[in-house]
């Protein structure tokens, strides 16, 4: 594929990250959009596409309070292409869709955004009324009657299988949370989420949520907006920042419900990503893996071939290999466990920041050129392979 037909991330932006913020969801979204435009050296008049996941959810406003149509209207964008919906493999699939759009000539510069307002919404139920159901139907009818109403229960079964079948220990699982905490302390955007060092003793003594997950294995509801601008290769003459090429994308829905799937969707997504590129796992300089729960990064390590299936807990043991100065730096910005539940888009933001060498105190050493960002990993999953050519 020629450079003109390639797709690049030309700009990234992120609003304040906090818990129970009072700034409106649209205000946070506009903050992130402006920052991404400034980063790319673009103006709003040059934007002709908008994408998001999962679109505005009127029944669950804290989870997704802003729709694509609202951004188009508020910003006065003359869109030639737009997309917003939840029926795609996972969060980062919105960026993958924008990649396809610019490659096909449907747009030149696409704003991709994800705004979450879950902490603020929970603190202001009169403005963001929670969804209340009088009966259970749909996919939840197979889990809710057994009190499996949280994703902690659903993901916990896979982590417990890793323990029972392959010998994973809580001390090994803890390395994901401890690594996230260390890295978040170096990330200015995470200062409202992580404020002090987490020790192994604190981790081991924390209250359990759903075995084997304790409190520190679960991400924290946060308020934030993250924006990624995807630009066409033949439009890079309009961009002033160093672009990062989207070398490959992949996504899968192994089984849409959580009702006893054999393996999470990440295990199908990993091989599919490598099938679309000449890059190999050995070429990757850093990984930004979805960590809504601590077991997700371990499963992504296996799914993407950095180790054998069933061996991910050995890869992270001791935390040395996944540290910022380690063999495969993982979640260098703190991930969702350390930097807040940004619901997937934060990993693309961090990957681009690292590849540009702009991560400050948390910048990985050397000259990183290839990164992977993922989202999901349960019944649905998505991955981006990013390269600085």
C-alpha cells in the first residue's frame, strides 16, 4: 500500500481525568478535541469525519454521554463520513473504522473520541438517572439470576481458570496492578486517580471483589474524554505533528455473551492482527493492553504471541519484563488501573505519545518505533498495531 493510501494518527488529545468532575461531558470532549487539533496542527474546518464508540446511550448516560451527531453539531463539522455505535468488536474498532474510511477516500481527517462520565454521573443521579429494570431479559438473563451482575464476576472466571489449570498465583497477578501504579505516578494526567505507591502487602491485604480479583485488580470509574485524529496519507501535508502509521487493525466477537465462552475474544484477535502485517511480536517496543481487570493484560500477552497460552503469568512474574525499562514495557501511562477507566481510548493515546518520544518521566528508553494498543478482551476485542516509519 502506498503512503497516500495509508492511514495515520496525526493528533491526540485528552481532557482532565478525574473522579466526580463538574465540567460537563461536552466540555471535556471539546477540551480533548481542541488539544488533538492543536497537536496535529489542524483546524476544525479541515475535519470531515467523526467516529466514536458506542455513541450516546440515553439509558446509560454516564457510560457514554456524548454522541457523534452532537459533536458534529457543536463543532460545526461538515462531515462526509461518520460512525457511532456499539455493534462493533470493541472500543478501538471506532478508530479502525476511521482508518478504513480514510483509506477508501470517504474522509481526510477523522476525529475519533470516547467520553466517559461514570464517576460524575453516579454522584449526580438526579442529572444522570441510573437505568432501573423491573425484569431481566436479553443476555443478562443468563448471568443476573446468579448475581453475576458485574464484569468482575465474568472476567474472574477466566482468571480463576488460569490459577486452577496453569498455576497462576495472586502474587503474579499483582504485578499488573503494581506496574500500573508505578507508571501512573509518573503520568501527570493520572494525578487525580493514583496518588501514592501501592505495595504488594497492600495488594494482598485488600478486600476481595470477585475471586481472584481484589480491589486493586479493578479499574476505577472516571470522568474524561480522549481524542485520536486519523488522517489520510495524502493529507499529511496539512499536518504539522509527527504522524504515526496504523500498520494493522483487528477485532473479533468470539461470542457476544459472557455465558461460558471457551476463550476470550482476544485469543482470536491476536493472530488476526499478525496476519495483516509483516511485523512480528519481536518488533514491538511497547504494549498498551486493556486492563479493566488485571487479568486482561495477561491474556493479551498470550493472545498476541508474546508467550504461550497459559504462560502469561510467568511472563509478568516479578514485574521486571513489563517495567518501563524492561523487555516489553506494559501500560506505561498507568493503564486503566492506574490512570482511570478511559474505556480503551487511553491506550491508543499512550501508544502514540510513546512512539513520539513525548511521554516525559515515563518515556521508555531507546527509540521506540512499534506499539500495540488493545481494547476489550472478553466477548469482544480490538487491537491496533502502530508504527513510526
